[in-house]
C-alpha cells in the first residue's frame, strides 16, 4: 500500500467522500436474512447523492465539517479518498458518538480503518465513545473489540432505511483511566 494520509475533509469533496461511504455500505450491509438486498442498499445510498446535490446540500455538509464538536477525517492514498471517520464529541465530559468509520472494499484489512480510528480517538482524548453496529457485521464488531469497545447490554435497535430496517446494537469504549 502506498502512503496513507489522514486529513480533514473539505466541503468540495462531499461527492467523493459519499462515494467511498456508499461503496463501503454496498460491501457491508446487504443481508438476505434481514431482507436487505444489494438493490435496496444501493437505492438508499444513491439517495445520498440526490440529497446532497440539492440546493443547500453542500452547505449543510460544510456546516457539519465546521462544527466544533465534530471530528471528520478522510483517509487518502495516492490522491484517492478511501475512507472516512465521523466522531461527535459529547457535551463537556459526556460520551462521544462514533458515527461512522467507512473504508472502501479495496482497502479492507489494510489498516486504513485503524488509522482513522486512532486519529479520531487521539483528537478526542480519554472520553468514553459509543458506536452503533449491525450485529451481522462481524468484521466491524471484531475491529471495535480489538480497540477496547465492549457490548452494551439491551442496546438492540434498528436503523430505518426506505424499504427496510438494519438491526443495530451498541458497543462502548469506556473512559480511559488517567495514568498516575
């Protein structure tokens, strides 16, 4: 793998970033057991491009990137965006929400997701972090467990998309203890 760069996202990249996220979704979320066909997930991810290309769509993306509690970074290899991480800092000492780590299928298992997570957690500090995952996404669950995340009891839910529901559950990385 050539040199990996983790950097801040810029508003003009919304389409390229959205394509990387959509590619990751298409490789991850189709699941026949839950009635989540590839076509259904594709229809959902295609809607992101329509929504963001409407008047104000890019401005909303720019506002999100500029928000002081948002950590939004992209991974780039040879000038191509291959991943992203979005983390929302909690108020004061509150828990942070790891909204997304997505990498393109071409770099699955090559350390890009780890580099994105490490960067976001370094910026966040020692606060606890919650992430929501699909329980059938074994790759993501194993990744988060390797990084100190633990199951949250009774956290099952659903993420609704047009035409279906993705089952979810939460994992939590507890607050790190200060080194004495």
